């Protein structure tokens, strides 16, 4: 049986969906995510949560392809209880790592630390480097979004791209 992974996204997903070109790359990734058993973690009241609720309104001003990507995310991923894991109980990262990581990232790291998979997808190279320097102790794996999405789609859905 396949292992189900839970990914934690930071705000890149919001920004990529708002960019015409990036939205299509995200759509391809999200279609793949929908087709397999992986999920994403989410917590209400976070900066990402506020942005996600804004993006649906933004979609009415987009070109059709971009609107489709946003609508797919909202309807097939975000509101799908089989794809979204709502984090209710936060496990905080150990105190000794807080000073090594930017304060604005603490909430995000608490979310990823609260998941079984402990996988963070970001566009923030500084954050990725800081986490990877402490990966063994934290048990968190961190990937850059563009590389991760490409590898994920190639690994799990490459035979379906031409469909």
C-alpha cells in the first residue's frame, strides 16, 4: 500500500495561483495531488488562510485558464476533506530551534511539525536552508516549490501529462 504524505505549503501557493504562468504549473501539480493519496495541511487563522479566502474573489478577474486553476484548487483540493488535513492541535518546534529560524516562520514550522510526514514546500530559499541545516534534529524535510512540483508530477503522473 502507498504511503500517504501530508505536505505543508506556505504562501507560495497563493502567489502562484495569482500569477498567470505559474497557475498552470500549480494546476498540473494539483491534478496529480488529487489523483493520488497525498494531502496538504491547513490551519485556520494563519496568513495563508487569509490569503486563500481572498483568492476566490480574485478569480473572477482572471483569464479563463487561471480561473480554472484557482477554481480547481478551491473546489477539488481546498474544500475536499480527503485532501485537506485541518491541524487542530499544534505541536511546537523545540525551543532550541526557535532562535535559528525567522520569527515569521514559527507558525508555519509548528504546522509542519504537527503533521506525521513533516514535509514543507516553500519558495523561501533562506527558510529551506535553515530547516535543512537542522533537518535531522527537527525531522522536517523542506523543498523548494518549483523543483518539488516538477519532481512530484514526473514521479506520480508523468504518463498522464498528455491526456
